[in-house]
């Protein structure tokens, strides 16, 4: 008799424990669901695209150092045609080449103690030239080949070439649409566990665009615009608020 009573008590305990666990699961689910915002859920989506620059530019200076301003200008005027002809042999035309206003300054002799004196030594002259083209590969090749002008007695001081993508405005619109779609997919995945669904979009806030080298992972709060790479990765971010159903 005692054994039957003990078996009955054991079964009752198991049933009671099962009921407690079930109630606990229901309460936990309600807590998770109630923790969601009543008005909506905010999700960040992103989208990126690899593009090739379709415009490039290269700026460099012809430099000279002479005993007078007149001699410096005369020397530069002799060298400009040589440089322009060199550029044309590399596939550039007159419309691609912009010869800008030259600039220069005096250099004064140095005293034995290392200080600069008031005695004129020579005049430095810089003649800027900018080459622009839609053939970005040509711009890159020119940036490498310019140094060979030193073999002709022409000193060149060049900057890094810059590359741009002219259709960036249209691309930004496309990427913003893709980033919003990505945000919706993420919101659906987050709400699936709580048996909720995404409703209408309540607001969309566009983040800054990151235009980086194609293999870069760099980001900046103010956005990045890389001009040193021919191939670029354009990334858009959208912060979207969805109504919860």
C-alpha cells in the first residue's frame, strides 16, 4: 500500500514540474515579445558595389632653379614643348593637357652659422601641368613614365594621380534602395523568433557613403572618398524603422 502511495506522489511531482516549465516558457516568450518597441523596430541595412573609375587626372610641376627670375622663366619655356610632346606620345591630346600659371620664389644664401642671409642665391620656378582623361589606365601609365623626363634634363615633381567615377550620384540611389531591402530582410529575421512581422516603413535615414579601394574595409563617421584607386568599392548604409505587426 505504501509503495502505491509513493508511486502516485512521484507521478504527481513529474506532472507538476511539467506544468511549471510550460508556464515559465510562456512567460519568457511574453517578456521577449513585450520587450520589442510598440511603435517599430530600427534596423541598419547595407549594400556595396565595385566600380571602375571613368575619369582620371595627374598634376605635376616642371621645376627649375636659376640665377635669375628671367633665366628661370626662359628655361621653363624651353622645356614645356618637350614635355607636351612627351605627353602626346603617351596618347594624350591638346584638350587633355592644361598648362597652368607658374609660381616661384627666391632662395637666399646661408650664413656659416646656418641662418639665412639677405643675399640672393637663386630663383625657384614651378610650372604646373594637369593631364585629364577618361582613359584611367593611360593616366596610371603616365604617372610611372613621367620620371623618364629626368634623362632629358627636365626635373619633374609629380602628385599622386586621382581617379573618379562620374556616375556616383545614380549609383548612390541604387545602393540606397538595396540597403533598404537588406534592412527589411534583417528585420524579418529578427522578428521571426517572436512571431511578429515587419509592417510599413516609418522612416529611412541614409548614412554616409564609404568610397574606398576595392579591397578596403576602412570606414569613417564622416564618410570616405578614395581618389587614389582605379577600382573602388561604394558602400551605402540605411537606418530603417519598420512598424511591427
